[in-house]
C-alpha cells in the first residue's frame, strides 16, 4: 500500500510527545549525528497490513520523559529506571495513533510489546538513511522515526 | 465514598502515571492495587474488594481482553466495572470490548479531566471527590 507515512509521523509524533511527556519536537532536515547513548525502540503491528515502527533516540531522553511523567528529578534513581519504560510507552501511543492516521478508525491492529536495545553507529546510520525516515530534534537531541509497511 | 481501584498494566511506569493521574483528578481513592497482567489481576480480584478495574489490552501472560473474558465467567467478578485504557483507536475494537461488558474506553494520551469525567460516568456521581 502507498501511504505518505512521513506526513503521518510529522503530524502524530510531536503531538504524542507533547501530550504524553511535555517535551517538544522540531522538524530537522539534516543528518542526525549519533548520540553516545543511542537506543532503538521497536514495535510491530499486524492487522489489514503489517509492519514495524522504529525509533532511534538517546536513552537519556527517556529518563527526561520519565521525570516529566512522574514528576521526579532526572537524577532520581526511579526516573533512571523508568526511562526505558517511558520510551516504550511513547512508542506504543505513537504507533496506535500512526495506524489510525494511516488506516482510519475502523481496522483492528494488534501491537507487539515495544522493545528497547542499545545500538551503534551502523544501525543509527542505517535508519537515518531509510527512504521513509523522519528526523526530529527534541531538547537538542536527534530522534529518527520510520514506519515500515510490508506488502 | 472512597473506592478501591485495580490498575492492570505491564509497565510499572504506566501504572505510576495512572495513579498520579487519579490523584491529579482528585478521585476518591481508598486502596490502589496493581497488577502487571491479567493473571495477576485475577489473583487480586479474587482476594480483595475492588470497585473499578483500569486495564491495558496489550500485556504478556494474559491480555486485557482475556482478563475481561475470565471475569465474565466468575460470578463474583463479572459485575465489577472495567475501563480499558489503551492506545488503540479502532472503533471496531472498542465496539467488541463494549460487547464483552467493558464500561468505558479511554484512549491514551488523556488529561486528568478526561479521565475523571469517564470514571465518574462509570461509577456514578456519588463517587465524585
């Protein structure tokens, strides 16, 4: 199926980020440089069509999100522990709204449980070079997002 | 009147966010119980008095839909109001959940005001804080 997933991501991600974590995303045109603590957050979906949503991001942004969500100091050990959980939750919410943006509100999709794992330059650059990648800047740090729909 | 609430979500952070949202919404909470999946939720429900269940759908071990189906088979549990809190936006899925007896559906993200409004609708005005 041919859908402008980049337009959907540009609309959905900044809204979800702001409403969920009180952080703001700016569109970024240039190549995003690898943060030292880069992770890949992945969620798969299946329904009338299937695929994945990938996000590469600095792990420290997850800690910032968790501290905003829970009202904790970013240095607090609870915020540190909750950082990956916050990234998974952001991914889960973003994916749900991206699928509505692509397919409308009738189809039923099943979502996988999001995963988070550290990545190096090779995987960061590969996602950054994908044709459908959308790059944002959040609090001075790059975030790369890409929807992959399998035919 | 204060209520006992069970929050079912596999993410400890999401459970903490929901608890915080309920405090911000000034809901009259007496006891707050937590479960990481449907199976754990059933254990709590069989042993504690719960007035309201807030559950995610997508969880390991036992999903929210399976939890609702199991609650419907147990006389002591089938009358407990269940509100699904999830990211999914499918009207078809929401209709299916309501057919299974789910009282309301809250789509993430939401504000404390939206949350309070829906919970008050489910529990009735006598449970307003």
